[in-house]
């Protein structure tokens, strides 16, 4: 987690291997409660990571066939986009769970 000021914190997954990991904003109030505000950079992360994967598939198809056969690869490209959306959703939920677990373990020592 990283402090942003005004009791705002930013959490992300440190071992994410994509270009733009999903980041979560939290607000820390005076009572010590951590409140989830929202996710940041999801659309940018999904679009950039999916575009890179789709470009790799298109280039590989071009080298294999000598031309790009969109009729054959459009289901693959669509599947990559759906996979990236699902992966991003799961990563956001996993990050929320890790932050909550870390928060509860820190409170047990106080």
C-alpha cells in the first residue's frame, strides 16, 4: 500500500506481470476503519494488456499464413478480451481480500 495523503491509500498486486496492474483506492478514517473507494486504471490496464496480446496473435498469424485471417482469429481475439476482463476482476477481488487480511492481522497485534 502507498499513502496518497488525506487518509487515502493505494493498493496493488506487487507481482503482477502485465503492464498496468489494477490499483485500489482506500480511505482510512479516524476510527481506524479502512473503506474501499474504488478501482483505478482498470479500463486502461485491460485495453493495453489485451491490445498487446492481440497484436502478438495477429503477428503470429501473419507469419504462419502470409496474411491475416480475421475470420479465423476473431474468436481468439474476442476470447483474449473476455479473459483480460475476467482476470482484472479476479485480481481486484484478490487484492481486496489481501488488504482486508493484512488489515485484520495488523489489528490483532494492537
